[in-house]
C-alpha cells in the first residue's frame, strides 16, 4: 500500500471526484428569477443532449425550476470567482442576486431563462425532464439541453481552448470551503 494514501471521511468522498466545472444555475418563473452556484452537474446522454444537476429541494432555484419546467447552466470563468462564491452562499429569497451584484443577463432563445454571458465560458438552456419519484426523493434534476452557446475565445469547433490568453474564461472547479481551481495547463496525450 502506498505510504501517502490515508482514509478519507465518507462525507468528503464525493469531493474526490467532484471537481468538474462549477455551474451557475439560473431560473425564472412568475416574475421572479434566481441564480445559484452548483458543483454537481454532468452530462448523462449525448443525443438528445441531457444533463443532471443537483439543486437542493429547499432552495428558491428548485422552486422556480419546478414552476417553470426549465433552467439554464452558465459556466463561469475565473473572473467570476467572487460572484460565483457569493451566489452560492446566500439565498435568493433575500432579494434578486442579479441586481445585488450588478450582473447583466440576456434571455434564453428557446425557454426565456436568464443567461449570463459576460465572464462566462458558455451556457446551456435546459428543459426539465419530469420524474416524480426522483423529484420527491432526491435533489438531482434531469433535463434536456435545448440551446447552448460558448465564447469562441475558449470553446470553438467542439473543443476547449484553454491557454494563457483566456485565463479569465477558464472554468472554475469547486474544491470546498470557498476554494476553487481553474482549468489550465493543457496536456496533450501522445497518439499510439
């Protein structure tokens, strides 16, 4: 056994595999809107594109998602680390987080969800896939992506372009306790 390996408390085990990009989940319904940070999201299907994201049942975001049947995922760049941490640390029930932080939004082209483009690498507009058992029992939401766009300075022709010239757009990866890493230092594999 490797002398450097030590047991990890099970309540922290998910952090070992949970450093994919942090997303900003935006939602709107009934004249209200919200944004929250989420560290747990992932693709689950290619065609049609489907994703899963964890949105706690007790949050305003979850309430708005269930009311509208839609949400968006915006991928904040490193320049939005403070905003990302802030919107992940306070409730939208205490006021409009977009206004509080002076964040401009555009309207999604298919479902009208609030989208953040300034400082974000990309966004995905998503239609909730109703799943009564999952919605009642878990915090995980499944959705079909109905529209997506990316900043061509960091994503073009289906590939990420992570380099020194676009560091403000490098995706954020939550490590816990307000700590984030950003994507960078691309390593190219050798062809075999």
